């Protein structure tokens, strides 16, 4: 495991502030948004559709504290771009939007360095303010929208959005999710694509390496992964980039790439200040989580006896809720992963709480992989690699 301290040059312009929102392209935006509200504790925030004059695409926007998700679907037959995206990838994250300063500078720099600009900067405004946007291509069919506020924006979300048409009375009766902000967003790549994607973020967006791990450190009996985390100068946006490494069987990274039809967002980590309460409440709302075996907690107790840090939470409670713990000499983190949130074994969510620890749960990857491999086996996808060392692709 490697942590990096070199942030590269301080940028005079073109600052990335934070994650702004995520856009999902789904078959039925109304139902997908309702699922995340019911199961994860989000609330309806804003709406754009036929009733607001949007004739081609409907958008249901939901929020929990600083986390904003927008679910979009095509309104008409024959929307080829969204239709082909759905056939290939199924429901999933299409766009990761960043709040930025000086959108023009970022786009100019990225373009000079070889980035594909999907949409040059443009401005939208309504009575609540003025916003500049641009769209840039990243891995696979995923994009980044850059959002710059040209004046303080007083609306619900962005220009063109109105109040939600309906607020489900059931939501007020459910326990709160307690999730605060997007901690990190993980992108899975096919084998040998992690370094080119990492280099792209460093070269085109002026991000830097923050953390990395290789397959010698992260492996199970069957499979392994490599990961490099890239981040902006201020380190407010963290993007782990994963790839599978050769093992005896198809890894969960390869399974993702096969079912997603190529690279894409594998999981979204949501930060909470009280993971025990969040997990209790999310389980009560019907969220499904992966389960670590009891052996994991026996090993954890043994390792913590000689550790320099002390975990404040009750280990019996963490075991009961299947929350994982990763630690070093300075601090620790607590994390748990949901099962996939759609029928394809692609996108899932992570709930994370940090106690002076900026890692990504490397000590838990083996346990996580073993729990995922159990589910993979149930799906009939924990299959052997071919003699050439290649996984059989599904697309």
C-alpha cells in the first residue's frame, strides 16, 4: 500500500471544489428515485419533465445532506443515445459532476492535453441565478460535468428544475439514513487500463495520486485487484481506479466489467458520522448488505490486541451488524457494502465512517472479496479463467 504526498503544482486557476452530484441513466427514473428514497433515506429535491417543459428527458433529483443524485430516463421512443446506453450498461451512473471554479480554464487545459470535450462550456439561467457547464469524457461511456456558479444560485438544484411533483408520506415515518457526503467514487476498468486512466486524470484534470495498492497485497485464493486513487489538489474529490489482476477465477472487478459492457462506476461511498445508527436504520428500511464471516471478527479482535489504536465502538455490535474495521497506527475506518442495487451485478454502495484514517479499507479487501465471491458463486459467475488466462466475456 502506498500513500503519496506530492500534489503536483498548485493551480492558480481551475479549482475543483467538490462532488456536485451524480447522474444515473435508468429505465424508469421515477421508480429508481423512489427506491433510493425508501431504502437509503434520500428525499425528493427537484424535478424536470413534461410538466416543466422538458420534452425529451425526465429527471428526478433526490438529496440526503450534501449527497445529490439525479435519475434520468428518456421520455420518447427512439432516444438512441439513452437507449443504447441502457442496452449496454443497464441502470447505472452516467455522469459524475464537479463543482468548479473557472470552467473555461479547466476545459482549455484538458483539451490541450488530449481530453475529449463532449460539450463546450455553455450558460443556463433562470430567475434564481446563472450557471456555466461543460462536459468532458472520462473512462468508458462515463462523463464529468463541470459546474461553475456565475452568480449565487438560489434555486432548488440547477436552472430549469422545479419542485418535486410528489413527496411520499411514507418517508417521514422511516428512520433517517444519517449519510452526509460522498466520500469517494470507484471506477472499474478492464485489465491493463488502470494506469492509462490514472494518467488521464493527472494529465488532463491536473489531479494527483493519493493512494494505491497492488495485487500482491490484495488477493484471495481465487482473485485479486490493483487500485490507484486520484484526487484534486485540495483532496476533496477522491476517485479510486480499479482493475482486475490475474487469479484462478474471474474476479469481481472482471464480473463488473463483463456485465457493465466495459468500464464504469462500480461503487459510491457515502460518509456518515455514526455508522452503527446508519446501518441499523438502513437495514430497517430494507437495505441489503454483504456479510463478513465470523472468522473475520475473531482475526480482528486478535489483531487489535497489539494495535496502537483503540476502536471506540463495541466490537460485538460491529460483528452483529457485519461492519468491517480497517486500521493503521494513527486511526481506523468502519465500512460496509450493500449488495448490487440493480439486477446486474454492477453498481453497489458503501457506507463509511472515518476516525483519523484516510485509507480505503485495504485490510478489508480480502474479506470483502470473499463475501462478494460467495455471492458471485451463487450467481454462477465464480468461474475458472481460460487456459490463456482470460475471462469469458459476456458482451
